[in-house]
C-alpha cells in the first residue's frame, strides 16, 4: 500500500527540534520554535495555571463531550479578553464564537468556511508565519501576499502595504497579525492601523486578525488588542482567531477561539451554524482541559490579575534578553546595527542573518534558528546570550 509514499520534507520550524535533539554538543542552543523558556532554559508553567488545574481536579470534573462549538463559558471569556468588556458588538450579541484547536485550528476552520462561501483567495503579509500558507492552501484558498517588511531598513514597508491593499479585489480577506508580527516583530503604529482600517473600509475588505500573542507582546493585554478593538469600533465586521498557547503557556493543550463579528444577531447565528458545519466532520468537538484552565482564570478577577503579572513577567524577560543580546553584539565591536533587536516586539528577533549565516550558526556553533534568520528570543537566557552573540558576530564577519 505504501511503496509509492515518498519521504516528505521535515517542517521548516518543527523540524529544527528534531535536528537540535540529535545534536550532542554541550553548547547547543534551541532558538527555533517559538515556545517560552525561563532563564534556566526550561519550559515554564504559569503558577496561576497550576492553581487553576488543582481547582479543576478538586471539583471532580467529568470527561463528557463538549458541544461542537466547545465550552460556551470559555468562548464568552475569550471574546471579552480580545474585544474588551465594553465592546458594543458583544453587547449587541452579533459576534459568533467557537472554541478551536488553538490558533492553527481556528485559522483552518475559518479558511475552509471562507472557501465554502465563495472566497477564492486570501492575502497574507510577506513574510508571515510559515504555517499560514499550507493552512489556507489546504483549506482550498489561493494564498496571495501583500508587501509588509523592508529587509533593507528592517522596518515596516508601510507605503507598499497600503498600495497593495488598494489593489486588492473588493471583498478580499486580508490576514493581519493582531500584534507581535511573526516573524518580523514589527507592527504598524496606532496611526498606521487607522490608515489600514480606512483603506480596508474603502475597498470593502474582510480583515481577519490572527491574535497569537495577546499580552505577550507588550505585557498589556488591552494594548495588544488595540488594533482588533479599533477595527470593530470603526465598523468592520472582522474575524479573529485567538491562540492561548503563548500568553497562557498552554501550547500542548490546544486552546483557542475563532470569532466573527456580524452586522446583527441573526447573521451571527447563521455564521456560527456554518462554522459548526466545518468543525463536526473535522474533529467533532474540541478538548476540554485547557479551556477549563483559561475559564477558571478569566472568570476570577484575582486569578486574572495573577495571569497578567505572570504574562508580563515573560514579556519582560524577553525584553531584557533583547537588550543583552544587542549590548553583547555591540560590545564585541560588531560593525552592523542591531537596533532592530530591541525595537522589534514579541517572541522573535528577525535578525537579518542570511540563509548561509544561519547554516553556519547551526553547523559551526550548534545554534538552531529558522532559515529566514528568525531567532526565538524566548530561548535566549542569561547563560547563553554571550555565546549566541559571539556566534552571530563570527558568522556575520565581525
Ligand atoms: N499564528 C501565529 C502568528 C503564530 O505565531 C502561531 C504560533 O506560533 C500560531 C498562529 C498558532 O499557534 P497555536 O496553534 O499553538 O495556537
Ligand atoms: O515557532 C513557531 O512559529 C510555531 C510554533 O502546533 C508552533 O510554528 C509549534 C507547534 C504548533 C504551533 C505553533
């Protein structure tokens, strides 16, 4: 049966873990996959997550199926988290929401639903999170790119972004990273978001926000949701996919939500029914445990405060490492500017290293980052920052 199955290439991001695990150098450093590590390099479970888990076990929860749309309490809290408590669209009950298999699952469900309702293509930024492309291709959409980043200046390519938006066919769906753009770490300013919103209204585009880093980018969940909230206030009927992998550190639990803002409640119910039509034959219903953890936390103001503090702690450690990495490179007398390492936000430093330099980093120094030069700052620690700086200095030729 399987003789004609050829070997598929490893995933460009996840495959790095396999290569890293096989490397037996004591110096090896994993700055590939975006998963937070504490300053000792170990995975981190938020204390408030541990507390919530204990409470869930103590309550003797059962393991019955969720509904197709998941846990309604979780969905309501997730929507408040991103849209804000005072969001008019939520109050007017015109937001359709479902629990999803984290961000990835929500992107896929929405992509499939768009394809069913006549969308032929979707626009994503260039560059974008690598998985966006196969997710939407497999959902049946042609993936088109809009200009986003200027490699020469290491900054947002804003005028070309706006030009590309103006050239999009009316009604097109445009994927936007809500905050902490992956991989560049470069977001539009508030004024630039306003311009993006204006052009999207002019062209009747459908803004679709991928929110994978709320709270993780600035440490302030409200600030990180500012673009999403602005678009709703400006009257867009947006869609949003939320991941709770990074901010709550619940990577393997697959906790997420997909929501669609509609013009009125009846439209929202119809959209919801169609999302469920895609979920049922795909995985039937989402898992319960991770959603219970987030629900326990967001339903309790005290636990929510603890979450905010602990999420801020992660954001701050990453920020500190950005400064240390930049200082170490400058201290070594690097002839390049490393300003972008500290001006970028979120989990990654989009270093500007070439593919050859990335390969040299791996082969000579046992440091694993993606071929586009994206370094996960979450894997940088007080112990390895100097080593990483020396290696980067070496492969960039001083
Ligand atoms: N979207 C973006 C931009 C991401 O960076 C990620 C994870 O790295 C995701 C979505 C999806 O992650 P998950 O499926 O764990 O929520
Ligand atoms: O590092 C990144 O950009 C992501 C991380 O199921 C990731 O690819 C890993 C596993 C997963 C989703 C995202």
